[in-house]
């Protein structure tokens, strides 16, 4: 497979299946920005992210304009590279406008409430199953291989078995993943999905205005861990391959207007970058 990021002036440091990384990747792909993706396993990502001038969380984008350490900043950067009428934050409105303020408010709501909640629920169900996690991680790296996300040489089953229990305990502690917090996160997902269902009740094609915005992209990307869209470039497992509780939740959410909306955003607006096939 050709490397679409070869010689690229941008470097995106990721954990390949991370939904905040996918949010940034989607915006860069959409803006046609050439970049190389340097993908790491959780914890292996922290030092490269720091060395690049970021902090320990990813995505980090190293660009000629500097180092961007947050997915929202990366979306705003991508907006400087597209014509105003395609900007994710509705840059065509020069003055602060109601639509633009709505996009900003929704993007922030999804970042703060939806992203941490979908991640916690997904990990709560996935991490107890080492084999399933191995398959997910390996699949994501392979799907993004053309973008530079080669599997680390030590990611054989033996090494993974040694690495995984330690990584899992640290992840559980760092993200405070347990049954009670997963239940609270379900409540947050419920509230966000209710709000999006309500917004879509009038049949609107997008969350704000009449075109795709940062609100649509952020909702779809950050809901993805619980919706497992077929068109996700990190090749998430289909619902049928998820642990049973997570499968039931994915199927229920996919059946709601908000879930169907996010899947449609993936189908219609998540175009693969050159040199990489969508969904794998
Ligand atoms: N507000 C940040 C959140 C990024 C984030 O939570 N990244 C996670 C991966 S999904 C991470 O790197 N966690 C590891 C850490 O914080 O050390 C953004 O939008 O970029």
C-alpha cells in the first residue's frame, strides 16, 4: 500500500482507535492535508507525544504552524486550509453568528460530556477480554498501515500478553473505569443522545444549519466507540463481534435517530484519504 503521508510536512501522533484522534484525522483528511500518522499503543504514545512538544494526551499534530495539542485546535487549524464555505466552524460568517455559536457550543458539549463517557463504557466492556482487545488493537493498526501506523515489532501475542495486564490496570485507574462510573457514563450518553434526537426531530439534515460542521463531525467521531461505524478508518469491530452488553448497547443506539445520523455522517462525509481504503 502506498504511504499517503510520505514526505508530508505534518505528523499526527495517535492511538489509532482513539476517538479524539479520529476526530482530528477526519478534519485533516477532509481538508486534504498531507500528514504521516505515527500511531502507538496506549502508554507507548506518551513519550513521543511529549517529545514532539505536546502533552501526554493525543492527538498531537506537528505542523509548520507549530504543535497542536488538542483535537479542537486541530479542527480549527484544518479550517484555515479550506475555503470559508467548507469550514467546520462556519467561518463564512464574519461576525459572530447564531449558527456559529451553536456549532461551537455543541462541539464543546460533545468533547466534554460525550467523549469521556463513550470511551469509559467501551473500555469497561472491552478490557476484561484480552483476546478481543488484542484483535481490536491489531485491526486498527493494520487498517491504518498505509498512513504509517505499523504494528510495533513487539506486538506479538506473547509480548502483548505481558504488556496487557499492566496497561489495563493503569488504564482502569487513569480513566476511573469501574461499574459505577460506567453506569454514570451511560447516563451522560443518554442525555447527549436525547438532546441530539430532539434536535433531529424536525428532519434537519445536519445538527446546525444546512451543511456539515464541527458539531456533526465531533458527534459522529466521539459516539463511534459505541456505534462502531462500518466506515471508520480504524476498522472497528462490527457490533456482532462486541461483548454482549456492548453489542446490545451499540444495536440500541444505532437504532435511534442520533445513532443513525452519526452512521450517515460516516457514510456520506468520512471520505478516505488517498492511498487508503475506507473502513480498512
Ligand atoms: N481534549 C483532548 C482529549 C484527548 C484525549 O482524551 N486523548 C486520550 C486518548 S482518547 C489520551 O491521549 N489519553 C491518554 C492520556 O491523557 O495520557 C482533545 O480533544 O484532544
